[in-house]
C-alpha cells in the first residue's frame, strides 16, 4: 500500500481509539468515503486485509495500527 493510504489508516485508527478507547473495532471500509471514488485502492486495502492477513471483517483499531506501523 502506498504511503498516503497508510497514513490515512493510522489517522483513522488514532481517531477511533481516541473517541472510543483501545477496544474499538473497525473494518477496512472505515478508511474510505461512503462514495467510493477509488475502487482500485479499496481493492488493494481489501486484499491486504482479507487475503494477505486473513483478518475478520471487524478488527481492533490498535491491532491494525500496529500492523501498519510495523510493516512500512
């Protein structure tokens, strides 16, 4: 994934954790607008989430943030 989407994922995770605590879960859809204007990037993130890492639909934001920051 490119730097821009990685930064967006970290930003969203930080926002969710700040609002709802360390136990908050999210799906990869949280990183995109309701109207998907970049289907290629959505598919890339979905592939990373589902095929590469075999994650559940909802995962803890702290887990996703850690995965993104450790695998630059």
